[in-house]
C-alpha cells in the first residue's frame, strides 16, 4: 500500500465514522440495538449494492473486535470476523484502522495481526 493510498483510506475511515456518529442515525441505532458499543469504534468500510442493501465493516479499538454487517429493510445482520484475512481483500482499509490504534493506547497484546 502506498503512502497516498494509506492517507486516502485513513481519510475515508474518518469520514465514514463521522457520518455514522452524526448523520446516519438509522444505521447507528441499528448497531447500538445489537448491544454494540460505538465508543472507539471505526466504520472501516461502507457501500450500498444494487438491491439497496448496505454493507460495511466495524472495528472496535477498545474491545478489539471486527464486525461485518448487512442492512436491508431496516434489519441488520452482524457477523463476527475472527481473522483479518477473511475480509482484508474486500476491506483493505482495515490495515489502516489497525495503524490508527496507536493514537488510542490499545493493549498491543490483544491486536489481531494483519499478516
């Protein structure tokens, strides 16, 4: 990943996370209703498909979990991701999210290693 790609992904994560917390309140409430604490959680990736389904990836820096989600007709499906390589091809932004951990003083022994 080039430095430019890294910076682009970093900006994308910051913008998506801000949208989730301030504007995409329906999505935010669906996530919270599933007992997901959004404190220190990044929206790493997001897209809508041709059928109107919303897809995305959440990474919680505090509790060190990755969740893939799909939303359709105001119903959300959450899938826990145990290994980074399960989603790293679809969401290369995840590697950038791991680097953002440094800012938040996370316990490095609990970090999923992307390699």
